[in-house]
């Protein structure tokens, strides 16, 4: 017996008169006292079954017992629906199956929620993910993801990139997160680390003469989960030998465009825009600015040096942005709250009314000159100020900018892809009181900045770049260091001694000493990319079995405690307070 002749969603007018079998889930049953209608759903869509007790008394009997999400099989004749019964919003809406035989293949216990129910708690959705995944939008997201991955693979293949599998049980690969560790039964007390990325291996592959490598690589990072972050995620990971930055960018732009095309969409224009990190920070206060709206930042530091308003005069950086409307007191108060959440002390403002009059508690402290300097071109506007350390001002004003972009509906419906380039090589780690990498420790130094590594690390720029789509960081990459001596200097600047460098990265340093070609690459977060393509705000919507914000997987119940004997075999003892 064949389970089905067609997928439910494929039923069309051309099938009228044919005898066919369909199989799937009962999405909905309507009992019209006599006639029973069942919406049958499978991976192809929905079709309507009609069970008429006069035509098929036995099937009608079975139909009364069918409940939502039972798996059923129906055989019958395809019929055109009466004109008034046609459902134009359904591809199968012109026809129905007049059922002769109906079988309940598999039953379902009472459902924790209906598959078509809106606003189900996410924890419930994840607990019963197999039901949640039956929803049309989740089916669409997983299929979209598969289409994108296939398109990317095809593109990489066509462009001479070799798919090489790299180990998941390995040594720490620093990308700024904590490692997930795996104990080793054969060597108690020793641990593998799951890779935060295949970074070191892909560099080694370049030294090994592979030329062009790529992988859809799973990466593991133990860090707080957020809307755009999971413990494990996939990257389109790639590396090229003898590349210019443009070669890397062109590759990525091609892969992005191939993904758009595979989904039948118009790809973004190439080449993508570029901004240096300094420009991005100065104009948007962010290294991943959303360019779909303006609200740019302006610098006022010089102009406020001898202001009577000490908050401005004494701040290392003063910047402002102009909102094209008068904000109310309540709106200003909520923006101030937002500023505080982002580490700001407050949010000074000037409101200019229709007549150009200024309303603000700080106006009396500001010189007429200063007020003129920030006076907006149009009346009825609000100027918002940040005054603090430069990075703190940027953090607060960019959060305010993003918030206002959304709240005031300033975001235009277009796609903005952007390369942010020339990142600083190091950033200051306040806790450790030392310089640390801003990307990863293998990032190339901008040619000409080598001496700054020792003399003024904070000023040294790198050859790192990020790809940003509508304000989301899609990924990062760089031209790498291929000179072992330079690599040592970078380690040293971060306070990593020769011995420590040897112990942690000795295998890479050795490789770099054995004829390392110049190389560089990139990694793009696939779930972020797919989420944006699917129009989702949260990557959990495109991941089949994601972790919750607290780091558990509700369906399987992982993580779980492990039995004493197994731990003992691994040489592990769990401290009581951590169990
Ligand atoms: N390994 C880096 C990352 O995972 C990407 C790269 O530099 O190629 O972010």
C-alpha cells in the first residue's frame, strides 16, 4: 500500500476526477452534523477532506473519532469545490477530496497548545518543539535555512573553496568567550575544548597549501545567551591564501547575493558600502550601525571646552544628535532611563519649539554661541547630548539612536550591507588592567602600525573587518599575522609571556615558522543571516532545537546531572555547591 500519491499542498484542479490517497495530520475538523470536513496538513501544505456519511458511512464513523494532530490517511476522489466554497487564500482551495476510506494511522494525546494558536509562551513552544515546528512559519524558516546553506555551499564550491572538516574536540581557540570543556576518559584530568571557531585550524590549512578553505562550521561559546546568540551556532567559515581584503569581501558579497538569489529575491547592490571603524564610531557611535536611517552623531567636544556647564567642559567627549521633533517630557524621561541602562549618567537635551525657542533645564548654562552651534535647521526638534568618555558616549547615544529609529518609524525599508574596516588592534580590559585583542589574537596589524604595538597599543589599527546588515553584525574576519615574530609581539603586548604563548599557541607558532603564506578570511554567523532573511528578530526562530536564555534545552531536559560512577571514570568530582 502506498501511504500517499501526492502531498496535500499539491492538490489542484487538474486532479479533479482522480482517485488519490493523502496522508498527514488533522489540522482541524469541522463537524457539520452529517458532513465532516478535515483540513489535512503535511509538509506540502493543507488540503480539505470531505467525509459524507452517505457516500462512506465507515469513513464517517472514523472521522468522528479524529482529533487535532492525529495522523490520518484518506483515499477518495478529487472534486471541484462549489464556487461559493472556493478558498482563494489556499493553493488547494479550488478542490477537495471526497473521502471513501479513512484510517487513523496514529493518535495524539491532548495537545499542550494548538498548532495554529498565537502567542504561545516560548518555553512551552520549546518544550514541545516537535509541535511548534509543525507551524507554517517554523517550517518555512527551517526550509529557508536549508536553501541558504545549499546556495552558499554551491557558491563556495564554484569559487574553488575546499570544504575541510576540522576537529570539534580540540584546544582552546580564543574568540573572547569561555570554552566548553570535554573530559577525556582515557586521560583523566585532561580536557578538550570545543572550538569557539576553527580559526587556528583554518590558518594551519593555509600553511598546508590548501589555498581556499571553507566550512559550515559549528562553533561553541560559553557566554550569556541573547536574541542573537546561542551556545552553539554555525558559521560560514572561510580562509584564503595570498588574499587582499577585497578578495575576502568579494567572496562574502558573492555568497550573500547567491543566498538572496536562491530565495528568489533581488540581491543587494555590490560592492557593499564601507566605513572605517573610526568613521562608524564618529557618525553612529557604533561599530555595527544601522544605515537605514540618519540621526547621525556630531562632535561638540572642542566647542564645549570652556563652557560654564561643567558637565560638558569636563567630559573627555561631548556629542549630540538631533531628533526631528519636539520630544515630550515623558519621552525624554524614558530616553534618560534608556541612557542609564546603557551606562550613561543622564541625558542632557535642548528642545527647540516651533518658534525656535529653547526649553531645557541646562539652557541657562549654555552660551548663546553654543546653542546656535547645535540649533537644528528645522524648528521643532530636540537635541540630545552625551558627555563622558568617548566610548561611553558612543554606547549611550547609539542605543538612543537605535531606539529612536524604531520608535519614530525612521527606519526605511531597504537593506543596508556595510563593511566596517580598520578596527583597533587592541582594546583595554578594565578588569584585567591590560590590553586584549579586539577580534582575536591572530588579527593582522595595519601595515605601518607595527611600532605602535609596543609604543602606543591603543592607537594601533588592525586589518580586521566586520560585515553588518541593517545594524546586525553578521560576522568578522581579517588578514592574519603570518610572521611568527610579529605574532609574538602581539602576544607580548597583551601580557602573554613567551612561555605562556608557547604553551597555549605553540602549535600555531611552529606552523607559522614553516613557510606561512599571507592569508586572511572571514566567518559569517549563519543563524543571524538566516534570521534576518526570514524577517525574525530572534535566532531561536530559525534554530530547530535552541537553548533557552538560561542555557537549557527544554525538550530533552539537557543539561542533566551525571552519575557518580561516570564522573569517577572521568576523574571528576563535582563540588557540592555547584550541583
Ligand atoms: N574566527 C573568527 C570568528 O569566529 C572569524 C575570522 O576571523 O575569520 O569570529
